[in-house]
C-alpha cells in the first residue's frame, strides 16, 4: 500500500467520523438545551409560599435551585443551577462517546447548554 492510499483512508475515516459523530453531537446539543430549558422552567415555578400568603409573588431561591438541579438529575445529566434577580439559570455540561472518531484518537465530544427562565404571573392583554 502506498502512502497516498493510507492518507486517503485516514481522510475518509475522519470525514465519516465528522458526519456520524458530528450528527450525534448536534443531536446531543439540542437535547441538552431542551433539558436545561425545562429545568430552568421547573425552577422558576418554585414560588415562596410565605410571600404568596402575604399577597406577593416571589421566587424561593433555594427551592428553585434544588428543583432545577433535581430535574437535570432525573433527566440524566447533572446540571448546575443558580438564581439571580428572580431569574433561574441552568448550565448542563457532559461528554458523549464517539463511534468513529475514536479510531483517530477522539474518544468523546463535549456537550454544553445553558438556559434561563423567569416566572411570569398575572394576566397580560395586548393593546387594542
């Protein structure tokens, strides 16, 4: 086998790996974003019972963080949640194994997504 054929085979494997493993990475990225969005929404729904009893709507920050993190664990990937200014932020980061790129030394690909949510309450009406 000549050096040209060997280089051509390596290039074909790399291209095939980019298509197959790249597609898997894009799918995982979208799934991670969906997971982060849903976790942030779940956290944003954790309202303070004491504030509700006094007539105001306020986020229970500790419960919001716990609810969002519990959601990410239940969905399959541990996430980090935080609350700032009544907005719940969720960050999810993990790695997925490759199918073909492992042949050329790339065993995993990173997946990362973040999303934020805020509780919207009351009735809104568009201006006529």
